[in-house]
C-alpha cells in the first residue's frame, strides 16, 4: 500500500452516515491505550480524533448511490482505520 493509500482510505457500507460515526466514536475511543484517541470535533458528516503525540484521525461519512461512502484520513493510525473499516458491513451490490 502506498503512502497516499495509507493516509486516505475509503470504503462503502450499508450503514447510515450517523451509524458509521457512532461506531467510529466507540471504536477509536475504546482501543488499546497505545492507539486510543479522544473525540476532538464532530459534525453531521464527520468526526475528528486526537491520539498519541497529537496524531489526528478524521472519519467522514456521506450518502452515495444508495450506500454510505466512508473516508478515513490520518498519518499515523492507518492500520486502525483499516481495522475500523473491516468492522463495517459492506454495501449491498
């Protein structure tokens, strides 16, 4: 995976945008202490978190073509974003 693929990741899910953000808040706030984050900001379509050393994680969710497009961005927590995406049910095909 290239650096740009690690810093910006996308997935689609059958969940609503608000359900995705609720799950993101739970997932990123309750991780192993080394990778735990705290909610810094949230809005109707996004949530930002701060973690170790001030690293930022941004999760955005928006409706797209009958599913929800989920975007995750970070410089340090790319594995955690990939793990979070793996917990989301896939979008119907």
